[in-house]
C-alpha cells in the first residue's frame, strides 16, 4: 500500500492549503453570522468581541500560510521540491492563470485583514468581511477541479464551500457567545434555534452540492469510487461527514430541545466544540480531495 510522504509536493500543498481554507470558511461564517444572525439584544450585541478576535486571528493565519500555499502549489505543478520551486514563483505568478488568481486572492486577504482590524465593529463591517471572504472562496472554487467542468460546476463548488463556512461559523459563534456569563443564556435561547435551523439548511445544501461534485469527479462508475485514489479519498470524507451529521442530529433533536436545562446546555457546548473539530477534519479531507486528480 502506498504511504503518504510529508516531503511529497502534493502532500505539502494539501497541508499548507488546509489552514488557509479553514480560515476563509470560518471568517466567512463568523462574519455572516455577526451580520445577519445575531439578534439585536443588549447582552448579545456586546458579546461579539471574541468573534472579532477569532476573525482577526484566522485572517493572520491565512496571510501567513498563503505564501507557503503558493510555493507548495508551484512545487506540485512543476514536480520539484519546494526549495527548487522558489526560483519558479515569479514566472508562475505573472505568466499563468493560477498565479494571477493567487495574486488576486492575496489582495482580497489583505483587504479583509485591514477591514477586520478597523476600530468600528458594526454589522456593516461584518457584512463587508463576509462579502470579501465569499469572493476569496469564489476564487478558490475557480482554481480547483471544478474549472474543468464549466461555470455551473464552479458555482456549485462555491455554494458547497459557502454552506460549509456558514455551518462552521454558526457553530463557532454559538460556542463563543455561550461562554459568556449565565445572564446571557436567556438571550441565547432563540439564537440556538436559529443556529439549529441554519445548520439544517447547510447540511441539505452540502449533501445536494456534494452529490453533484462527486458525479463530476467520478461519473456513475462504482469502480472509480472503489479503486481510484479520488474515490477512496471521497469515501473517507463521506464517512467522516456521516459521523459529523450524526453529531449534528443529536445536537438538534436532543440537546437543543432541552436547552432550558443546565446539563443539556453544558453538553451542547461540549458537543458543538467536538463538531467544530470534526468539521476541521472534513475540510482537511476536502483539501486532499481537491488535490487528487479526478478519475472521470
């Protein structure tokens, strides 16, 4: 059985792309949550300080990892070690479509960071950050395998990423808000219901768009699913997503229904934290899948 080598250019590319994509997804989700989901409640309006801190940290991570992501991408495209790829980066940056897309993405990240570190943290500011992160995700969708299947596939891939970002952002924001004093619990009650419904819609969109993306990459061949690297990676992602879906269903239909009871609230927060970690693992497999040649 082939084993994964950390020095392999494709492995390094996936490892560097993983934190960047997680950061973009979470920034989009957190900003959209702050702009459109958090109700105008006195307790909750003062709570998003942790949300802004998280957005800033995530954007700094994306900015720090973006050059490494580009360098490892150049190495994987040229099939050379990362050290040798450094000399090729100017040529790739200015003379290839991938390089121009990467440059546009870097500009978007810098603009997002400038907005996030502004002093005014209003809903309008959050909406601007959400729009910028959505643009970065659209750029990411256009740079992947979806481009081989046309505009419709790029649009579906972007919707897939946006749904994942909203799910991650809603869960992370709920975790941050719920860590405040117990006085916030009364205000959090309606918010938990909103998050539950939002996550339900995100799951539906993820499943529908994921089926289309899988069809683009595999066709209707069972052999492609079972015996190709792309298919086996997809099976791993689907298995982990099934576990995540079970955890989300437990939260929605059991813990949320008992939110008025203190033990259920504590269990919900622990479960939300575990769900966020599972989401990060699913995104990791999604990045690996995006860097694996489709079999169809």
